[in-house]
C-alpha cells in the first residue's frame, strides 16, 4: 500500500509519503523513495507501477523548470505523463504462460505540489490521464492508502491546518502518516516529508523528521491532558 499526501497551509505546502513498496508478484516489501524534487520550489510523488514511476522520474528530473514555467501546470504534467502511461498500457502482458496472475498493473497516479510564481498548486494525474486540481480543498492523497488518509485528515479538521503555518502542516501530515502505519501493515516508514514555500522545497532529513515526530508527541500529550480534565 502506498500513500502520498499534499496539504496547503497558510504560508506554504507540505507533502508526505510512506516509503514501503509492496511487490505482490514476488511477495516482497521493501523501502523506496516516493517523494522527489520537481525543480527548486515543488515536489511530486506517485503510486502504482514502479516501471511507470521510474520513467516519469527521469522525465520530470530532466525538465522541471519547463514544467513549472508552463502556463498550465496541470497540462504540463499531463503532457508528460500520458505518453508514458500509454506506452506501458500497450506493452503490458496481462497473462504470462505458466505463471499465476500477480495482480500487477501499469495503472499509476501522480501527485505534485509547489509554486508557479507566487501561486501554490496541488495537482494530480490519474491512471486515465485526467487532471485534478486541489488548491481549493487544500488536501489530496493518492495511493491505495488514500481513503484512510482522507478519513484520518478529516478527524484533524477541527485544527484548521489550512489556516495555520507550515510547521503545523508538517505535524498534521506526519500524524496522518503515522496513523496509517499503525492501522495498515502495508504502510511503513521511514516517512518522508517535504516543506514547500514560495522560496524553496526542502526535503526533511531523517533527523528533522524525528524532531517533527517529537513535536507530534507533545501535541498528543496536551490533547490527553485536556481530555483528562474535561469533566472536572
């Protein structure tokens, strides 16, 4: 199971993902990077076929500025993603002789967030090549863990993350990811976080993620203390 999340905050954007890859054909799980830079002020992640995502990583990595400087960021991502999807769909061999079906499929989702000029964007491309824009709602998740991520984020809605600064957004995204890791064995760490402002996209180091997790722990402790005295 994969989950990649994008959240709009008052002064920036946060992207986060787990790093556990499940290979149903071989019955394996292993860690891999799911968040990638997209130029200096954006990032992207994907879920689905590793072959498709590898090709997209080469394309997005070789021409990030032309994507971000396009008049329509959604169309720019779509124009590069759809031909890759079509190629893999055309070449995909669904049934392999003398081998049981592995459940593999080239279907792939892409989620990108960042800034074009001073305007934030949250864009996804689905396996049909359709564009989704999510700056208005301020939250989007892709991957097989997306429904649970949406539900977990809804439970945090009263904290009004979109009206708070980006440091609060990091706490919210990591809390959602950690909640999914507890509830689903196929979501696993280490968790990746990216802090995106109009100036830069900063991918947090493991030590920085650990600091954010410590702050999440303080948040939970204060919630517990509030609940303890609620009926006093």
